[in-house]
């Protein structure tokens, strides 16, 4: 393996596929971001990013996943409910507990926000008035009867 690595350094264009992919700039940037390997990404959010990546890796390693669902949907649903698609509780490592609670709080807040926006829109429609102060009719099917 050492010989392959030495050859790859000497002639990067002829490096074996895994070594060439390991140097791909996007992959290196993602690894730096999630693993905080450089000072560029060394900030207070680094630990949270690593824990979130750990949650994602744990989630996709669980049996009984739904291949049609996006990882984002799985993460949001599992963090909100604390359960996997199978209904089994989602038990994560101690290092990821805080991130799981954070994602659960985020998802609950998101659902509350959508619910309140819907309620607010319904109330506005119910009390909407025209320029003369009369309540406007609700939009919907025409009330006229054509004969």
C-alpha cells in the first residue's frame, strides 16, 4: 500500500481511483468541515456538525430504512419522534444525545411555526373586510346558480 501511495504522489493523474477521489477538492472540503481538520472550520459549531454527521451515519446504519425517503426526512422524523420507521426507539451514542435533542427541538419548532401560519391565514380570511368595512365572502366555488 505504501508503494501505491508513493506512486500516487509522483503521478497524481495515474493514481488508483480511491486515491484520486480522496484528493477531490469537494470531498476534502467536506471532510475538513465535518471533522474540523483545519483552522478554517474550527469554530463553536464544529462539534455540532460532527455530532449531526454522526446522527446521520447512525440513522442510515439502522435496519428497516425506507429507500424512497430522503435522509433529511428520515432525520427530521426520527429526531422529532425519537423512533425509527419501524417504530423502535432510536437509541444513539451519548456523544450524539445533545445533537438529537437539538434536532428534535428544531423539528417541533418547525411544525409549530407551520401550524401557526395556517391558523393565522385562516383567521385573516375569516375577518377580511372590503373598503366599506363589510366582510368579504370566502373564496371558493361560485354561489351563483346558472339555470
